C-alpha cells in the first residue's frame, strides 16, 4: 500500500515515523504482490456488490472461488489472500483470518484438490535447452557412436 496513510496514526505526531517503519516491514516485491491481490479483491467485491473491508467469510469464499474459476492456482490465491489480510490490518480492522473460517478452509482445499485432478503437475515438463557447449559435447558423442 505504498503512498497510503495508515488511519489513526497522525495523533500526537507519531504518524510519519510509524507510517515509515510500517511500510518498511515488508519488501517492495511483497507490497507489489499484495497490491495485485488487493486490486483483484476490491474489483471482485465491487462486481458482486460486496463490502471489501471488513470482509466476512462469504466474501472471502466468493473471492477464492472466483479466482479459481478464472484459472488461478491455489498458491496464487493464497498469496492474494495474504494481501487481503494485509489490507485489513492496514485499515485497522485486524486479521480477517483469525477466526475459524471453516468454509473458506474447505473452499481452498477444494481448489487445491481440483488443481491436482486437472492433471497439471507441480512443474510442467519443459524441453531441455542445451547450452552451445553441451550441444557440442552431445553431438560429438553421437558422432562417435555412429562411427563405431
């Protein structure tokens, strides 16, 4: 949430230092990932007519299921959920995942199981790319084998 102010921290002149160190608590790459998740979350909530902060369990389940239906993987959805958590803490609402969100747990488990059933492996097989050195060695070995 770079560029945003934390609510309620300007009282007593503590706003700037607290804001600075709060924002430094996460790496820039983490801020970017969370911002992407927050953009998706607020967009999906707006399209569904749901309140995004504070979010209830139904909203979080809807968010996860919508992302899964769009083809996002479980790991990405969990990263986006971390961004939603960060948004709530940033806005002063506390951790929305601290309660027993049992339905959300089952939705996320279902996303993970569906991902495994789709035949997608953890790491897709990729063609082997040989460096020019390795290619010359392989070609030399093959040439030697042809001669014998």
